[in-house]
C-alpha cells in the first residue's frame, strides 16, 4: 500500500500511542498531535511530534494541513467531562473545519459500542446503569461526535469498540458494520490496528463499525 501522511489526535498514550506505532509499522508518515507529545516514548524517522490542544483552532489548523487522513483518539476523564461536557465533540468540530479547509479527505473517529443505533447491542445493566447513568456525559458526547462526523461530507469512518483492555494485539478481532453482536471487549492494540486500516483502505468508508475481540 502507498505511504500516507497520517495525523493522530490524542497520540501521547493509550490507544493513540498504539495507533502511532501501528501506522509506523505499516510504513506511513505520522504526526502525533497532543497536549504533551513528549509522553509518547516512540522515536522513529517517520514520526513528527506536535504539541497543541485540539480545542485551539489555530493549532488544529496548523496540524491538519498536509495530511491524507486524520485519526481522532482523544478522550477525557469523567471529571473532565463534568467540567467540559463537549470535550471531544468540540475538538472534532474544529478538526472537521480544518480538514475541509485544507482538503484532507479521510476522518477516522473512535466512538463506543452502544452509541447510536448500536445501543440495542448493550445489555440492560450496561445500557441503563452505565451508559445512561455513570457514563452519561461521555455517552452524550459520543452521540454528538458521531453526528458531526456523519454530517461532515468527508470520507468518514466511526469505530465503536466495546470495553478496552490492555492486552496484546490478537489480529483476528470482529468488525461489523451491521448491527449485530460482537464480543464485549477489545484490546487497545487491536483497536489501533483497525483505526489504521480505516485510514489506509476504503473498506469501511461511510460506516460505523462495531468492534470486539
């Protein structure tokens, strides 16, 4: 496959850092954009680390230009959502504006299983006690960011993983664009693999994909 210029937003740790690693392993040029990119311990000739907040329109604009695709893995804590309920969706809105301005075609966004029409795949406890209770604020922002992504007119892909684990990449996880059950958890490493696949192939464009492994 040809080498792409990929921007990973929220790249300093967790899924973002694993996505950077997966993209580099496939031969892509990667820009890791985060508030504290020095936390990313990876060093590579094809990696550029760029500091900035994705709530800063100028910083986002400067980071987006010149790329072929943007992968958004940024997230917040529960406390963070109480302070800033639209934390991720507000940042995604700025990214979408910059992508349109600079004609960057592909947007890949991490959401969560149970968002939108996939809500029916959740059990009663997870749906009512967690999604509608403890995790209400992040769940509402997942809904907002999916709506923004779908309305963007970009080549979008929405990834909906189940519970994230720190296990190794298994490489044979389940990915379904239809509303059908998938395993309830997936490793961050396998999620990262899918995010890069969504960026460098056309297989999942215009689809929200349920993921479990």
